C-alpha cells in the first residue's frame, strides 16, 4: 500500500462518520419533538375518574340475524 492510498482511506472513514452524524442529527430533529409532544400529552391529560374505565366491557350489539 502506498501512503496516498492510506490517506485516501482515512478520508473515506471521516466522510462516513460525518454522514452518520448528520443522519442521526436529522433523525433527532424529526423525532424528538414528536416524542416530547406524546410525553407531554400523556403527562398533562386528566386521568379517568374511576380506574378501569378504559378496560370496561362495552354493551353487546344486537345481532343482525
């Protein structure tokens, strides 16, 4: 291997790392606000008055037959 080949190879590694950093940064900018809004919405919404309301069975619908 020549010295120029080793230098060129080091440049490729740096470029790959910078692409990965840019990709992670862009993904964080997209998904961090969405995750934050979901956390805030679940933290500040009023809780049900009685526990188990969401799990209560709905009345059965009449059959069509």
